[in-house]
C-alpha cells in the first residue's frame, strides 16, 4: 500500500535516534516564512509525489544497511523539519521549497555549475545529490556520461529516482556518506557538489573534498555550487531564519583554501547572481621526472574561460 503524507513530519525509521532538540518555534522562519510559504505554495504536487511513491519499498530499494548516519546529520533539524532529511516530509517538500530559495531562479542558479564544467566528462559523481535535480541536469547536459547521484537520505534518493524515471534518464543512485563513499580511487572524471557544504560542519566539508580528490582521475575536475561565503558572512541572521545549523561556520570558512588543502590545483571561485558561489578545481597530474610542466588535465586542455556568471 502506498503510504500517504500526513500533515506533520514523518520519520519511518523509529530505530534511529531523534534530534537532540525539537524544532525552534521562535525563528522568523517558523513565525512568518513558513506560514507565508503555506499560503503561496501549491501543495498538490507535493501531495501527488508523496502519494505516488511507495516509501517502504523505496527505502528497501535505496537504503544501504551498512551506511552509518553521522552525529552531525542526526542531531540537527534542517530547515525547521523535525528529523531533518531522514523524513518523508523533507523529501516530498524539498523541490517545492527550493525553487523559491535560490533566487533569481533555480534553473539559472544551477546552470552556473553546468557552465563551469570543462570538456566532456564521461564519469560523473554528484555528491549530496538530494532529490537529484543537479544529477538530472548533468545527465541532460552530458548525455554520453554515466552519472551517479549519492546522498545520505534514502528518502531523498527515492524522490530522485522517481524524477529520473519520469524523465527517462538512467542514473545510478547510491546511499552513502559523501566523506566515505566506498568507491575505488580514480573512478570519476567530474565530481559535482551542489548546495551541500553550507549544510555540513567545516570538518566534514574538508573530509568530503579529500574523498573527492581520491575519487578523481588525475586531471579530473570538481565543481561546487553553494552560497557565497563572503556574502553570507554579512548576513549571519540567515542561519537562524532558515534553521541552517552549519551555515555560519561555512560562511566563516574559505572554500578555495579548503580545496587547496585537499590537494587541488587551478582553484577558482566566481560570484554567481550576487549571492551564490561557483568554485572549480582540478586534481593535478603527477609530474613526470625530468619534465618541468605537468600534463594538461581533463577538461582543461586550454585555459578555461571564466563563465559570465550573474
């Protein structure tokens, strides 16, 4: 039987510990933005999605029983949803809300990542893929590529798989930690990371970058889309408005420095639409003995022009 979405949040894993604290009721989001969202959002697509997916079957399909949920993921309520991303509520409502949370337009914002990709990658991994929007866009942009979407929430993967099936796109969905994927080294030409690092502690973000470096072939590239750290530092209240527990720590960090520390080269970040940030970097080739220059990397055969972002 298809499990319907009730008015409140749903956590269909009672064996997992709940968050250390209940969602706050005194935030601007809870008091003003959430009621406003309920007024302007058409909840019919959300209801249709929640009723279309057999969540029990989807969890059995997508959940890897060996995957460990880290404390930072279990202990916080993301976006004011009790239980965070390990709920059907979060998965079913994510796309409906995100379209308004990425001004000026979600597709335009995500396109910044696509335009930053150099060359024609053939093996792509989208880390923290969520409901699959970025993975689907990459598959459409690079139809010859084999695309893998990886996320820590089986509920989000269920929505991603549903979207891919309805779009007629063949994408592999993997349930695992982005910082410990289990893939062999040198598996991918391109790794994308969209809207993930502001939702992880900096120590985890750095671990994810080290894992991405390990997974890339020499000359492979990583492209990251997230909030602009310089801008977010000026608006620390956003962390409390939207209940983003790790946004302030992300804003005070330096993604370019994190990439360099992980071993990446050709690191560059662009401001995108004024409030977003697109960063890209390359895993260097080993320098052959006696050669003063390293070989050109995948997708960097000629200098990569800075996209006209924003």
